[in-house]
C-alpha cells in the first residue's frame, strides 16, 4: 500500500498513525511529545512516512524519546 502524502488523505494518515501508535504502546509507555510531534508532520502532509520513521528511529537511538 502506498502511504505517501499524495496518495492519502489527512484522515487516512490520522488512522495510520493512530493504528501505529496503538501497536507501539503495547506494553510500553505512551509516546513522548517529541514522537507525537514527528508523527503529526505526516498527518499534516509535511513529511513522508519514511522520513518520519527515520526521525523516530534516530530519536530512540540517541535516547531522546523520553525527554518530552
């Protein structure tokens, strides 16, 4: 499935993010404000899903996911 901004509506992107966040918090803490800000970039059509994924992985690798 093509999840690019040009092939999804804002509502579809919200659902994609909602589902991904639901899976990600299973057994863990709620995502930080930084993570939520990054995924909002995809919902708002600013950053493609691949870029969002890279940003979140980089954030977790440097340990910044719990710094709100």
